[in-house]
C-alpha cells in the first residue's frame, strides 16, 4: 500500500534571545552545519550591564554594613535582630548579583545540537527581546542526518502496521530511487475526524539527498498471512453486524458469511469465507431467499458504444438476478 507522507527533521528547534539587547555579531548563516555548543550570535546588553553594576554596589554596601555590625564588641550594643537583618541583606544582595550574572551568560546564542542552520532572522544591530512570547525567532536549527516521514494510515490498514516494519520512501526528485526506512512509532490512537493513525517512519539521510519539508510517498509491503479474494462491493449483502454475500450453488441461492479485510471502494478484499471460484449475485434483492432456484447470467463490464446504443432485447426472465464471479486477488 502507498500513502502520502511529509518528511521532517529528526530534531528541530527555534532559538530566541534570553536577554534584551542588540545583536553584536552573528557567526552562522543558513545552510551552515554547526556543532553542539557553537556560538551562533552575540548580544550586547547595556541595560543588564548597568543593573549588574548597581547590584554589585549594593552588595558592597551590604557587606560593609554587615561587617560593621559583626565588629561591634560591646555586649548589648546591638540587638540580635539587627545582626540577623544585616546578614539577610548581605545574602540577598549576593543572590541578586548571581542572578544578573547568570542572565548575562545568555548573551551568546548557542546551538543546542549538531545540525544545520535553516533560518537566520537577525543582523548586526537588531534589537532583540528576551523570551519567545514577545521576542522574534533568531535562528532555526535542524538535524537532518536522520529524517522522519509522517504518514496517516487508514483504519483498515492499521492492524498490519507494526513497529519495525520496513518501508520505501519515494520523492518526486528521485522517482526511481526508493529510500529505505523503518516504522519507529505511531500515535496509538486514531484521529476521530479522519479515522487514520499518525505513524512515523525513520530513514537515514547522511548524504543529505533528502530535505526536511519534502512531500513524498511511503510504500509499505504489508504481510499477508492467508490468500485473499477480491469481490465487487455491490455483492455485499447488508446484514446488521454480519458480512454476507449471496452465491449460486447448483442453481440455488446460498448466503455465505465472509470477513472483509480491506475496503478499496468499488472492490472489497475478503480474507475468509470464499475460495475465489464462487458465483456471486450482484445487487441482491430482498426477495432472494435461501434455497431459491434462479437462472444465471454472467455480468460483463460495460463497453462504450461507438454510436447510439442499440435497443436491448427483453430477457426471458426479467426477475432473474445478475451474478458475477469474484475478481480474483
């Protein structure tokens, strides 16, 4: 079975600024391969630098004040409460300085993993805002040495799709060169709107021939445990939860239970109940009861007439049902 697929990177992430400031320099452009920890851009932070200078001044004052309180040697000159307050103020100012220094370490935009820069949206002097809520994306990095093909599997094929199942991926750029992949995972639940199962096929891409975002097709070679028979969908008899067909045996009607494994629209694949050489009734009516004697006439596919269609002769038995043999596998 062949199904449409969407190719994506194994890992992809959008990088945003963590601090407010201006882009001082950028060191990676689109298409460039980067390593984990590599600096992609540097941001100048004048406002943050001023905050750090102010916090360091406050820390120095708190240190001096606390040291002065500790140096008082006369018993009862200061209360224990005043000494504790001075110590707390000193510790709090230390925490403020550490926090601001940690923010300053975010001046460098770092690649989170080995990959390729696929988007660069900054230039020297660009004003950036920390956070992804209000700030704009600076870079996008994708890991392309392994790709994921996402395919939505129809409900009737879901039982045959298992983890580890091999598949071929075909893209328009290389129509005669299938790329081998393997089913790595699925969503474990069908989409209630489309009745399909989101399935991921992973395939290697070390030579970079395939690109993320490509449209392709995934071809599964589904295992078949038993021979199947293909019949016309018009031969199916509605019967509640059961699936039946009406067949002609020795000139009499007989209803046979079947199991439909796949629905192809105009045709049905039957996995149980038929051998493939039966004569089935097309569009059976309600008046066909079990054991009813009938005449038979093989149904033929319609042919396009060259001119006006000739008048059809009246059949000898207008009530005789039309029958058809199964189409084969």
